[in-house]
């Protein structure tokens, strides 16, 4: 562009020198040539800035994997349309899958231990709360009922010397003796007969003898009165029941509360440590899953696979270009020679007109969407890239087509 401006200036200077050499001759009119500061025929009114540019997809990316390894699957081909999130290729991930399984098992163990510790803490806290709440009326009532039962048992043992009970026991012995006599008489009549010693008469005699011996034992016990050992045992049960009652009525002792508080403290500390273990196990699982996800390349947006740089079985390194993806449904024009002298008069939102060498007759209007902040040196000039969005799209546009851009300049500041 700088060359074009210089050429126009030299042409104008030559014409002026020719007129001066003619002296009084009639001046020859000169037709002005459009420059960067003057609009071409048919251009919008006001100063125009002319620049070259290229047609570029509005959304494009060179995709790379975050992991190294051998390519196991290439899931797309060049020219394939893909959806956002669609898998494009995968590396051999057996090692990463094993790491995920190990991390999941470690997390399950950590969570199980934590659950057990949480249950122990809850049990200790409940016991402490129960102690601090003091004795309940129902607990005291149960303890008093235990004392009453123990005393009733002692009374029953001591009542074994009752004369009425002794007389009844004697009557049972006499009745059992008569039953033995009758059974013996019946047996004697058949004992010499075939199978008489195993018939029903023998069985009745045997049962009557057993009943008689039992009645004799009961009668002997009533005759002896209560045994000292039974009385002592009943008295000990009363003493134990009275101790339980006293404890229930008095409530927990300070040392009991202190011991239970210590249990709660220990359970809480154990749970805290296991919380840390579970969090570490979860972090390890997340890391293992992230490493597994890094073995798969997915499309960040919907578009078309423009180029593939990976084949099945090849080894790839992290960061290496594997897939070039672009959305070919929306184009933008990016300038290539907008100098620092002109970029100061261009702002986002200003209008522009674009024509294309490969598409004669096509003219698109648009607006400057933004200007990249970083300038680059190009053929000795510092240039900036202005990105223009056409007001409408044209299906004939192709990536990297050359465009001529006429931008409506802003007023000098």
C-alpha cells in the first residue's frame, strides 16, 4: 500500500513540473487517482481505508491431546461433520483404566472406614447425651420393679417349710405308692406269660415307680425346709437389684461422664483423619479419571474435520496437532496489511465492504467486529488484524480466499 501511495504522489509531481515548463501554455486538467484517503467510484462517502484480507472460518481450532501414547482408534475422516463433544480419536488407555479401577477401590475402602467411624462417633455422642440427661422416670421404675421381683423370689424360697405344702406332698407320696401296688399286681398276673415282661402292664409299673420316686423327693425337700444356698442366692439378687435402683436414682457419676466424653473425642479425631483419607482417595480418583479422559480427543464445537494428523498405531506426544476442526458455516474476513498508520482510524463497529478475486461481482457489506491488540511485522510494516463479520454469508466462500476490504475510516483524533 505504501508503494501505491508513493507512485501516485510521483505521478502528480511529474504533471505539475510539465505544466510549469510550458510557461504561459494552457494548463492540462489532471484526473485524481483514488488513494487510501479518497474513496473509489461507487464507494460510500467519507475517507476509506483499503486493505487486503483472507476468508477465515469464524470458529476454528487445531486440536491436540494432553497425553502421550499410541493411537488406538481414529473415529473420523477428513471432511466429516462432527457435533460438539463428539469423540475424534482415542489412545490406548488400558493403563489409565486400571488406575481408575484401583482408585475406585481405594475410595470404597476409605468411605467404608469413614462410615464405621461416623457410626462409632454417633454411638459415643448418644451415650454421652444419655448420661448428661440424668436418670429417667422409666429407668427408675424398672429398677424398683427388679427389687420387688428379687424380694418375691426370696419369699418363695423361704416358704418351702409351709405345713400345708408338706401335708400335700405326703398325700402325693401315698397316692403314688398305691398306684405302684396296683401296677405291681397287674404285672404279677402276666409276667410269666409270653412277652409279659414287655407288655403294657410292665410299662405302667415302670411309670408308677417313677412317679412314686419323684413324690418321695418332693416330700423329702419339704421336710428339710429351705436350703441355705437358695436363701443366700435370693438375698444376693435382692442386693444387686437394690444397687441398680440406687444407681438409677442417683444418676451417672462424674467419672462415667468423663470416660464417655473421652470416647467422643477419640471417635471425632478418628473420623477427622478418615475424612482426610477419603478426600485424598477422591482426589486420586478424580486425577485418574482426568488422565483417562486425556486419552480421548473430543470436538469442542460443532464443525467439519478439515485435516487429520494421526493414524492408528502411531505414537503421539502431548500438544502435537492431531485434528484441525472448523465451523465452515460462518465466515469472517481477517485483514493482512492494515498498517499502524491506518489502524488508528479503524474502530469496532465501523462498516466495511468486501470484494473477492475468486468471485467477480460478489460484494459483501459487513462490520469490523474487533481489532487484534497485538501487531506483527510484515514486509517492514507493523500491521494489525481487523476481523470483519459479513452481514450475510455466501456459500461460494472458501478458506483463505483473497479479499479486498474497504473500511469506513473514523474521523482523525
